[in-house]
């Protein structure tokens, strides 16, 4: 009976694979679904998920998903491009648990340059993001509003962020740099960030995983898993992936200051 079950399982998997589908057992290992992985860890560690920051929101795909995955959470989406922000608000602006913010997050507060491409998904505050270097195309420079993660949280009363999602086309480390106070207070539980390679690429800005890990690890964050979106094998191989970092309970509470006598 066991042999027959195994044969049927292999047959079903082969049929699904021909259609680009993957069969995953309930309770499968981490690394297939980041939102399920976050939910599992949050349950194990008794972390409530009540605040999700979606940085680099584009038209709201991730925000809409987060609204479904975490029905008790408030979603705050940051999108600096005015036209894309209008699309985002048209899509989700009526959701009571959604807040849209028409600003970039980075290391500066004020007005900064943004590079606008034919596809809004690759707009960036840098013209040297890895995708833009791999697939050169004309960009238009526009001015957008920017502020730091620390400043936004302080001004708007956010003492903690349960999930911080970053998709800013090479600017992710700068977003984290602008949130150093939050990181030092260990006020962010999960960080989900896009990357293209492990090591920095010559002449590129951002997109490498090691520099993100180097910034986060001293604050107690641990790498959980990576999730690949796609791989271009032709020419110089190019990957678009995401990584999940988590702050375990032992690191979530800052050590108490020694008493002075």
C-alpha cells in the first residue's frame, strides 16, 4: 500500500510539474511561502502581527496580500511616485486597515531624486540598481519626498513594526540605515527584503544580501530563508529573490542596563 501511495504521489507531482505547479505537504519545510513562515514563527514566539510596513509598495500587490494574510493587522504602504501612488490609493484607499504614504524611505528627509523607468516596478532612488545595470533603459529624473523610517515612526506614533517588507530596487540598505533607532531598540520583528546576489556587484548600488545581513546581525536578526522570483540564465545570469530575517525572542528584548552603585 505504501509503495502504491508513493507511486501515485510521484505521478501527481509529475503531472502538476508539467503545468508549472508544485505540490507541497501541509507542514512542509520553511522556504516556500514567506507569509506562512512568518505566521508560523510568530505563533511559536507569541508575536502578534498588528503592523506591516510595505516599503516600495508600487500598485499594492503586497499590501493586498498582507491584508488577506493578516486580517488583524494594519498595513502602511510607502510609494513615492505620484502616479503609482494614485493607482495604489485607487486600489486600496477604501480599506479601513490600509494607510498609503506618498513618500520614499531612506537616509534623508526632504526632497530627493527618483529615476522613473517605463515599468514602474523598477523605479528607484538610484540609477545604478542591479536590474537597471543588467537591462539598461532610459530613465527620467523626478523629485519625490523622502524621510527616514525612524522619523516616520516617531512622528506617527509607531513604537514597533511587526513586518517590514522592502522592495526598493537597490535602496533597501539605505531604508534600514534610516531605521537604525528602530533596529537598536529591536522594534522590528520580521524583515522581508529583495536581493539579486550575495556579494555586491561592481558599480551597482544595493541588491546584495551580505551587506543586509552584516547590518542586521549585530542587532540579533537571523536569516530564515530565501524565496526566488525568477532567474534569467541567458548571458550574465540574473536573479531576483527575497530573503526573510527574523528577530528571535532571546534577541527581541534589549539587555537591561547594569545597576549603578
